[in-house]
């Protein structure tokens, strides 16, 4: 493999993992706000967000394997078809993450203007909710990285044989 193609493959892999992680974080942040607006209990944030994050990470891994690995039945590592389109899609997903975080912070601050939501928020441990959602995001990111690493090692070993 030529050096410039190897660098492009590494960049593609980095953008793939980063955008998949950003997608998981966006979904879990939306789940947190949905739960805060609909009077969810702490168990929803403690267990359900963790389960949803892990399931989402595994689903994304399966989608990535189906899309990029099984369609390129080759012994040589190469960028998938329409790789320029995928680069643009990954950059767009990564660009949404700061926007979602900003909207999330503004939405959370606006929740205290509503008296019913203020009473609900006073009865909940907000720090624990944020810690549980952050833990869910972290665990799902690691599940995604490990699953992609294991699948890449499997297909690399299969390509060598």
C-alpha cells in the first residue's frame, strides 16, 4: 500500500470512529433532555441510558461492518466506494456535536424558567443524572472502539489467510 493511501485510510478510520462517537453522544443527550422534560425517574438515566448507549454502539458497529467491510470483498485495505461523500458526512456529524452541546446547555438553563420543571428538577439529583449520562456516553464510546478494533483485527486476520 502506498504511504499516502495509508494516511488517507487512517484519517478515514479516525473520522469514522469520531463521528460514530459523536452520533452516540447526540442521541444520549437528546434522551436525557427528553427524560428531563417527561418526568423520568433516576433509574431511566442510571440504567436505561447505559443500556441504550451500549446497544447503539453495537448497532453502529454492525452497520459499519456491513457497510464498509462486507461490501469491499478484497484482500487489500482500501477506502470504500464514494469515500469523498463519507468524508463529508463524517465532518457534518462532527460539526453537529458542538451545536447540540450548546443547544443542550441553553435548553437546560431555560428549564429553570418553567415553575413545574423547576419543582421536578429540585426533586432530582441533577449532578447524578449528568454523571450517569456522561458515564453512559463514555462506556458506549469504549464499547464502540473495542468492537471496531475486534472486527478490524478479525477481518485483517481473515485477509491475511
